[in-house]
C-alpha cells in the first residue's frame, strides 16, 4: 500500500515539474528569449534583414565622376597592355623554349607580329632583316634573336620629337581630327586637365563637333571638371565659326591654348576634309597659331583605321597622332605601322576612359611592356 502511495506521489510530482518547465519555456519564448540567448538580451531576428537599397545608377560620363578632378598618377603602360602582351608572350615563350632557331621560330614570330597587328608589310621587312642578321652573325640563341627583334621594333618607331608644340605669347590652337567615336572629345578633356594642372596654361575648348548637341555637352562636362572655358555653337552650325569664336575669345582674354574638337562626319554634303581645311585656315589667322593638329586613331580598328588615317593626314596637315584604346585590344602593334606608314609620330596613347589614362608615348617602354 505504502508502495502504491509512493508511486502516486512521484507521478504527481513529475507532472507538476513538467508543467512548471513548460510554463518557463513558453514565457521565455513570449519574451523573445530562446535557447542559448541569455535572459534580458534581444533574440536575433528570425528573418533576414531587408535587402540594402539598390545603388543609384551611374550618371552619364561616369568615367569623370562628380566634382573637380583630383590630379593623380598616370597608370603604367604595362598594366594596360595585357591583351597584346598575353598574345605575344605565348609565341615568344615558344620561341625561347625551343632553344634553337629553326623554321618554327620564324613561323611563331610571324604569327606573333601579325597577331598584334604590326601589319604584313612591316612584319615582312622585319623578319627578312632578322633572317639576314641571324645568318651573317651566326646567331644561335633565340633569346638573342628576340632581343634584336625588340631593338628593331624600337628603331621602326624612332622620332626625335614627340612633344606637343606650344609657342608662348600667342593663343595656340591644337586641333583634333579623326573619325567618329575614336576618342577625340575624351582626349581633349584629358589633355586639358594636364595642361591646366601641370603646365598652368589657361584653356578654351571649342566645341567644333556641331553634328549632335550631345557632343558639345560631353565637352562641356570636361570643361567644368578641368577648369577650362568652352565656346559652343548651335547644333548643326558652322564648326569654323565656333572655332573662330573660341580663338577670338582666347585672344581677347589672353588665354594660352584653344583645344578645338571637330566632328568625324557632317550634316551637309560638304566634304569633311574641306571643312577641316577651312577650320584650320580660320584658326591659323593671326594672332592665333595652329601649333598642333592631332589625328586621333582608335587602336581597336587596327589596320582598317590606317586607311582612314591616311586621308586625314593628307588633308589636315597632321602633326602627330594620339592612339586611343590601347587598353582594350591585342592590336597594340598598330602603333608600329602608324608611325612607319604615315610617317607621323605617335605623341600620346590612350589607355583607358579615366582622366589619367592618357600618357606620352615612349617606344622603348612600349616594346618592353609588350615583351615582358
Ligand atoms: N578604353 C578606352 N576607351 C576610350 C579611350 N579613349 C576614349 N574612349 C572611349 O571611347 C568612346 C568614344 O570617345 P569620344 O571621345 O566620344 O570619341 P569622339 O567621337 O572621337 O569624340 C567613349 O566611350 C570614350 O570613353 C581609351 O583610351 N581607352
Ligand atoms: Mg566627340
């Protein structure tokens, strides 16, 4: 009997204890206290936090950003020539690995040079010379051969003067010509920035691309950013008149430099080359002086761009080339063909869309960057 009573008492105690624990758990849940969370602390949220708000879309001309541009370091050419270097290093690696100079060596070098768009004519000449040299000097070492190739490539690009000419005392005009989309307006912005920040020159931009209003807007954005003045005309207006007005303003206000943008196409049936000659004539009248006419060429167009470039070079009295978009192409070797075929120095190269991404061209640095 006592045993039965003991069982009943234990059972009742167990039920009571279970009920008590259940109440505690429920009350903790109600307060948000869960297993492992000390009382008094907030439980972690059971649902993921709401997603962060979408970033605002990039404004037009995002390469420029907002506000005045800080003047920074230019990037290295080598860091931007990745595509051309990769292509070349594959072949050159093969040549070096073979240890001797044989028929495959010449095939590899030919494919490498054509691959980076040095061009058929230049490649043929260079390789014929190298074959002669290998024979005459009994060169056996592929490393010596690639060194000679590098030297010869640099030789093909020799120009004594790659400076941007400036004559103190009068407003200098630098004219930018080239087909649509090659990077004229961007190049003007980048150059203006350096001229204002480094050379301390005062700059007036002339929005001579009157084909679309957006072209002048794009230039105006650069003018604001780099602290330059701008003269613009009506959409579809006479580009010579815009350049004339800019030159007049520069003369009246004692500004150093007019950077004149032009269109790569025209509304009217007037021949583009005739229009460029007219702009040049107008800009070259005293007191102003056209001290540079820079032909802008897009490296990604490779050998095709060369034919167009020849037309401009003949018509516009070009004094130098700006080769843009070297960063986006394996066809960097076009820089050899341009200087050899057009007989014009490449003065600057564009290696990106940002304000710092325009650097003076140096053939040694270029060849080193390609082969290393
Ligand atoms: N990657 C790269 N893009 C460039 C370079 N130069 C210009 N661009 C881009 O090429 C496009 C056309 O440039 P723009 O200056 O408007 O050409 P324009 O029609 O000759 O005035 C723009 O998107 C530029 O940002 C360069 O050196 N590298
Ligand atoms: Mg433009």
